[in-house]
C-alpha cells in the first residue's frame, strides 16, 4: 500500500523506464540496420551516428531525471540502461570494426560515472533532509514521513514524546556545545534502551519521539527510558575537567491501537500528554486516556467560554482589600477577575487564565480588566489619591514595547489619577524579555504609576534580576506565608524577602494571610502590608466602594 506521493513516483519511474527502453531499442535498431547507409527523414539525410548520438543524449537526460525521482531505483535503472548502451556500442566496435563508435564508449563510461555520482549526491541530500545534524537521529521531517507511512499501512504503534526537563537551564549555563553533547548522549541512551523495538527521532530542541511496535510493553519501556535518561551525564570540560549534569525526561504516551485515528491526531495526543507530564510534580510519564481526553476537552471548552465571556459580559470583578499592617489602614484594592456563566456556574480564574495565556485571548482580557477596573474606581480615586487600585497584567502584554503608550492613552481617555494606579506583573515577565520589561517599568514609573512584582518566591527569578527592577511593591507569595508558623525555613525566607524589598526601597506586601499567628510573624519581620482572609475576603464592587468611602 502506497501513499499518493509514492504512487506518483512509481508512475513516473515506470513511464520513463518505458520511454528510455523504447529510445534504447530505437538506437539499437538504427545501429544494426542503417550503420552503413544514410537515414532519410522528411527528405533530409542523416548519418546513423548523428541520430544515435541525439537519442543517447536524450536517454542520458531522462536517466538523470530518474535519479532525481528516486535515488535508489532510479539510479539502478539509469545505470542498467547506461551499461547496456556501452555494451551495444562496444559490440559495434568489436564485431563490426566500427572505430567511429569508440568515442561513444568513452561517452557511455562518462554517463555511468555521472549517474553514479549524481545518485550518490541525491541520496546524501535526501538523508540530510531527514536527519538531525546534532544527534544523527531522524528529524521531524523523517518522523512525519514515517508516521504517515504507518497511517497508510494501518500499522498499530505506541508514540512516546520525550521532553528533557532542565535542559534549557543547563544549555544556558554551560553553553551550546555542552548542550549539543547532552542531546547526543540522550539520543544514544534512547536508542540503547529501545534496542530495535521501534524508531527514535529528534523532533526539535530538547524533544524526542519514539515509535514503538505494537507488541512492545510501552509502560515498561517508558519507565526504562526515564530511568536511563535520568542517570548522570558526564561531560568533559576545558582542561579535561569533568562536568556532571542531570536532566529529567517527561514522557507523553499515545497510541492508535484501540481506535482508528490519523497520524496528526496521534501526534497531538502525544504532545498533549507530554505537556501534562511537564506540569506534573508527581510523575514523569502520562498516558493519553479518558481522563486526559476530558481535560483537553475542558480546555477547549474554556477557550470558547473566554471568547463568549468577552463578547457577552460573563466577566465581573471582585476587589481584595490591602491593608497597612501597622494600624490596619486601608491601602487600596487588588482587582480580581471572575467568570459567571448564564447557568450560574462560576469558572475559576485558575482554569481560564492559563488557557487564555496560551493564546492572544489574554491580551483581550488584559485590556478588559484595565478599562473596566479603572472605570469603576475612577470617581473614588479622584476623591482620595492615597487610594491604590492594583491591576494584574499578563507577561505577554507587559513585555510589548507599545504597552506603556497604550496604557497612558487609556489613562488619559478615562481621566484616571496616575498616582492611584498600580500594575502587577509576575516573574514570568522577566523570563524572555527582561530588558524590555525593565524599560517599560521605567517609562511607567516616570509617569508616577506604581509597579508591583507579584508571586515573588515561586522560584522563576534570580535575585540579581529582582535587584535590577525599579518596582514600588514586592508581593510575597501565599505559598510561603502558609507555612510561616510551622517551618523555620519559611520564616527565614519570608524574613529575607522582606529585607530584600526594603533594600530595594520598595514596600512589601504578604499575600494570602489567613491567620492571626501569621500576622504576628509579619509584624516581627517589619512587613509593610497584608492582604488575605484574615482581615477581609474579596468584595463585590459596591462593598469595596463603600469600604473605600469610609476610609477617606
């Protein structure tokens, strides 16, 4: 069973072979019948050698075309005809003593050498096209082609997608040469583990694919791959200094054994399960099953719901009060987005925000949140410019060069007091474009807008990066506050973060404070501000405005 492309290739191979055979037969007949006389065509007389030379040239050109159509079969067919041609010419030289055909012998030899060389070059080119230059494994092109053949042949298989967790950090820290060596070593370990029971591919970056035969126990194979790849990698550094490196494989498994699916669907399923494995702290292998399918379906539904919410007004705000720890004076509010469907179902932002962040929908959400929050708090902030409205902005929006310009235009349009606005960014904003992020912070700070770094302590940012940020507020993540009463390590860390914030000449706020005992430690460590259930839950707009009115 062949693909359409393969069928077309076979058709042209057969057609050209027939044409070449007919031309070769014609040259043979002309040589035998007319070698001692002229050939008359349309009243013109030609030497048989002239006709044969032209036909031989045409045969050579068609042979080259055969080679490019298929470097293996085409080259074989072309060489066969070329050798036959040499034999035919040699016969006329030896048997008929036709010395005029001796140059034809040399021409035939040249044709054989040329066809062999071109065929070799085409095979080398084709191999490079499907081979990864670093690992030597077949690349994404080769992988896609083989998987397509599996689909056409209705072959059942297991597909494993492998991502090397931690590779990016190692590659950045040690350099690309070390990174390439790691990729080669891991490729070798994968091939050693599967031992001919399937095929391994390098599909880009730090990702691999493995096609396993139907009879292979995929679960055991996945576990073996995790174990083998996770072993220490020993690299040779400068002056033969040994460098020990560890990477953790995250594997997504999908198959076409229990259902008829396309190769594209199989790849998507494996890719989805690999992303689930990447996000898991408890397992390195995730198999595509009904549970994963349900989660994927839920994500797809959430993407549609976000679009509907923006169009039909399903979004609304609640406002989390922020207090000064000393004296419990209201500092302001953090705007929090919620989604309520017509059915009454409340969709958590923990569900819909990550889905929106994977698309441009997050930019529309950012725009909506900024505009609607500032509109709602415009009048109360005009009454008291000591009140702060804190609004979260995604990394995708904040890192854009035109973000400050657009925000300032919106502030001017709504006539919102700049001093009352605080933009919250997460540490993700520093991951890919720290220089642009810093530039945008500086532009907004120059306009009097406050900047808060949210969720500090989750581990995405180095202290060196944080110290470069001209922020006005550092927010200690709730995960650190939760255990501040019971964990000495958390106590020391929270104390250090508060001290760091003060060194940076900005205020520090603790998020998610829920217990009085937590307040006592925060007071001891000179924390400036708190927000959390201990003093107030997030409030509907009317209650937030009422609370703000009382504090003026």
